[in-house]
C-alpha cells in the first residue's frame, strides 16, 4: 500500500506517517506542500491514496484538490484538516475527494478510513466530529484575541506575545484560554491549525 501524505505541519505529518507504517505496513512518502506532491505523482509510480492538508502551501483551499485529482492517475485523493466544517467537507466530496479526515480523528478510525478509501468507498467522519455548519464563533474573537492568535501561529511563547503587545503574561494566558474555547481547540497547537485552515493567520 503506497500513500502520499502532503502536510506542512512536520510533527503531524510524521506522526501520521509513522502510525500508518507501523499499523498497516504502508509505504508512506511525506512532502510539505502541493507542488512537491504533484511532482511526486508525476515522477514516481502510482500511489493508492493521496492525503492533502487543506491549507498547506499551494493548495489555495480546494483548488489544490482539483489539481491533484487531475494528476493522480486514478489514485484516491482525500483531504485532512485541523478544521472539521461540514460545508468544506461536503464540497471536497462533491469535487471528487474520497474522504475528509479531521486531524482530531481517533487513530483506529484513521486506519479504518484509509482502508475504506483505498477500497473505493467515500469516508466522512461521524457527525460528532464534524460541524453542522461553518462555525460562527470566529466573529466573536476580539481584536486582542486575534493578535494573540497571530502570535501563536508564528510560534511565539506567551512571554513573547506579551512583550510584543505590552501585556502581562497572565493576560495572554487568559486570552489563549478564551480564544481556544471559542475556536473549539484542545490546545494552542490545535488553535493554530484551526486558525490557519480558516485563514485567520
């Protein structure tokens, strides 16, 4: 089983790749952007499944999915994302994706999804893992919370964010907690993934 995984979050990509290699002995190639993924498809033997991060460099939202479906030589192509919005998921499937996998998906469910998609089925997660509609809580983020979120996306510590905006570190911690709750994020790393997928930073 040959899998191409394209994701610019190296830790996430390598974790998923290692799990697929360990559990189902998949031959996994990891690349950080869409151009590299298209190059792999164009110059190497065919893949059984191609997983594309929704908002990595080169994707331009779902236009990257269209490009990969054209280049994939019949391989199954699916989207993975830190954001689990139903509208985006349904649009991806309508465009021809074999599945839409939130990065919050349980490991055992990931394996089931991979097997299902390679077998020719379409995978959508359970309703509990995917929003019924686009999350409207973004509009509830304050200007300061958006500034803190930008700092998180840039990999800054709370102390560095506090220094940049002349805040107390405890105030930044409070903003991180509040914005994470509004975004439905489990932690600051998850908040950064959601923010990037929604083009907030």
